[in-house]
């Protein structure tokens, strides 16, 4: 006896269709997770940028100020030489002794204080540099000489009326020797003592 089987009209889902649905489902899940992760990463980057950009900006300012201090190394050396050689007469002033290679934005006061104009405007008759460190503001630093045990020591500090804050001063400035100038003569050339370190760098030392 021959059995005949009736062909069924129903179709079983192909394995390819199952795989396609599975891939789409997983893809949707992956896309959802990636979007959340991306938002978290963007948020973290924004937070880090908000912290890092001001720090980097301050670092750039400190680095440029450090460069300005290095630039006047020759001026300090000339003053050191003048004092060490004693090549002056009683009453002579450092400002009136010719100092060569004086940068445009640097002045030497009569008590030997070097003033570096870091801003974009004139500071105590000292012109601004062509490329100022601080734009659209008044800023300057003083390098103050002290006679300590017959040696000349320099102290670096923020100038009066300067827009700079102490945290912008470079390490090379903060590490300079600090001395109580109420008790020590600022200049051995004119035998005067300064009651405070607010000497203004009037003039550029080339007159």
C-alpha cells in the first residue's frame, strides 16, 4: 500500500530570516549603548577642557614671563658688573650709566630696580613690547636688587598696579631670593635705601 503525503502549504522560517532579525536586534542595542557612551565621553571631554584650558592659558603666560626675565639677563649682568667693579662716582645712579642691549619694554630706575612692562600700554614711561604678554591691560614686574653680605641679590615680584596675579609669576621669579628691604640698601651706587619695593622703572637706561 502506497501512502501519499499531502504537501503542506505552510513554510518554516528560513534560518537566514532569523539571523537577519537577530542582527537587527543586536544592532539596535549596540547603537543605543554607543550613543549613551558617546554622550558620557563628550561630557567628560567638556569637563576636562573647562579645567585644562585655563590651566594651559596660565602656563603659557608664566612661560612668556619667564622668557622676559631671561631676556633681561644681560641687563642684570651689566648692573652686577658696574657694582662689582665699582666703576662709578659718588652720587652716580644706575639709570644714568649706559646699559647696552636694553629691550624696548624694560626700564632701570635710579635705585637699580628693573621694571619689565608685560602689558599692552605704557607703564611708568616704559613702552609696551611689540608683542605684549598681557593684551589690553596694564601689567609689569620688578626685579629688585639687594646688597646682602656684599653680594648683589635679585628679588622678582609683581609691580604696583599690575593686572598680574601672583599665581601667574613663573617659578624662576618665585624662587628668587626675597629680602626685607626695609633694612637693606637697594643700591650701593647712590647709597640709598628704599622703604618699599615699589621702585618704578622710569627711563630705559639708554639716556
